[in-house]
C-alpha cells in the first residue's frame, strides 16, 4: 500500500531511492555483462569436456567459492535458523532455477551464439518479470503492466527476432 510522505521525509526517501538506483544500476549492468562472459566460459568448457552437467558443476563450484569468500569477508556466512522458517516454502527453490539456467549455458550458448542466447535469456526474463509484477506473483509488489511495459516487451521480442534472423 502506498502512503504519501510529508515534505522532508519524502525528500529524504527520494534521495535514498535515487542513490540506490544510481549505485545499483552499474552493478546490474556489470552482472548482465558477466552473464555473457559466463556463457562463453561455460560454452568453451563444454566444447572441451563434452559434459554439460560437469561444466555446470564446475561453474557452480566456482560461484559457490566466490559467494563463500564474500560471506566470510562480510560476516554473513551463516544461516539464521530462527528466521529461516519465515521464508515461504517456494523460496528455497531458487537454486534449482539457477541450476537450470546455468545448465542451459554450455548446451545452448555455443550453438545459438552469444547474442541470440543472451537475447532470449533477457527477453524471456523481462516478459516473465512484467507478468510477475503485474499479478504480484512470488512476493513481488504489484506493478501494473501498462501499455509502456507491454510495448517494451513487444519491442524486445521483435529485437530478438531480428537478432536471430540476421
């Protein structure tokens, strides 16, 4: 539910949101760029090993090592058991989704090419995200899929169609 804020509080809240947006935008751009690099790395490993599941395990192992080191450095390497039960049952399946997405990289990316694979990945993610926002699925706050969002998704679908044709 949206509650209007008073003058100074609204200004502080706006500044905080603006700072977070400007700080996190480059983080998201970097992460998206690294998805392309990851797909290339996993594709090269799959070509050499001819074992996509092994490639996924190697990639995930490196990712887990990176997360463990980040957890140790930031003192977040623990599971707060008292709070774990507060998560919805489906929240624990994120790793399965990530594993399937990871497994798709060494199988699909080398055969489709980076532009088509990542384009399909991002387009599908965006279309599903707009639907999840619109209906408030899986805990996302409702955000109506207005004409601008629907048109944006349509442009992405047209864009990936053009990328795949040429």
